[in-house]
C-alpha cells in the first residue's frame, strides 16, 4: 500500500491512546499489526519503537512510571495522597449507587462522584509524568475535566461505562495540556519523518556509491544542514547504518 503520512500519524495517535489505557505499554505485535499495511522493515519498526519510548511508553513491558517523576512531583504526590487518604472510604456498592444517582442528574451525587474519582485522576497523571508538565498541573487539569465529565453522563449508555467515560475525559484534558505546553507531538512527528527521510536518502546513496556515506553527503542531497542529519541519526539511536560519522562531523 502507498505510504500516506496523514494515516501514519493518525495510527501513531491511536496507538498512544491505546498505550495510555494499557498503563503506558504497547506490545510489539500491536505495533506491527497497526502498520502492517505498509509492510515496514525491521529498521523502520525500530524507529517507531523509539518514538514510543521517547513518549514514555514501554514496549512489551510495563514502564515504571516512578522513573518519570521529578522531585517536585514526588513531594506533591506524597502530600496530595495524604489528603486523599483522609477522605471517607467508599465501598463498591456505595460507589455504584452514587454513579446511578449521578446518571439520573443528581447534582449532589455528581459532586460525590468527582470526589470518588480523585484517586483515578492521580493514577492517570502518572502516565503523563515527565512530558514537560508538573504532575500537580496535570492533576489540577484532570480534576477540572472530571468535574465537567460528571455533568455530561447523558452520553453514557450504562453504569458500567461511567468510570471509563470520566477516565477518558481526564486523559484527553491532560494530553491537551501537554500539547499546548510543549508542542511535543508535532515535534516528534516532524523528527520521525526526518529520520525516515535521512535513512532513505542514505540508503539510496549507499546503494549507488557502494560504501557508507558521510553526514555532509546526505545533507547536501536533501538540502538540509549537517546538524539536522545528525539529529536524525541521534533520534534513531544510531541505527542508520548507511551513514559513517567522521571525527570532524561529530564535533559540528
């Protein structure tokens, strides 16, 4: 199938959403199946794996979210979780009863449901840690999203979908906050495209010249700077085998 960049980026986004629902993890099989229509080789799939790892998503194993927490994040979570532990415990039956009343439009039940959802917001915030936004800000945005979500439960068909509906609204809010703050998605997609472009051009030159090519040769062919080529090589975890870095190029 002919490569389509729009579809490619859309699949990346869908896989990111899937990963969040799976605790920041994807399997190699999920990735391969998602891009099966283009029959990507192992090197291109490896670049996609790197893309997800750079977005704090584990491949074939659960990522330790604690690794992404800064000192400020840890301190805030300790204080905030201490406050949440002071809230009265809610049994499964009580939670379900609150959800039913919230579905019926009871404002008191909706407020209680927001309170019940606070620990879920915390857990979701950990999935987005280390992406340029403090956990405190993620939780604040998530709590606002949860408060809005409980007033929109007419979109939910059954009580079993309530928790997932709120969680999805919280996730969307946190992703939007990160996107607005750092524009990470657009940058990552641009870099991934550059990596593929550099890799393809380097292979083309390699096939023609029957030797590894230099950063300068690739840059001249693509009409970009040597620094941009080196960034692409770096992002690919030095997996563009057709390029030979010379000593003077490494210092550029």
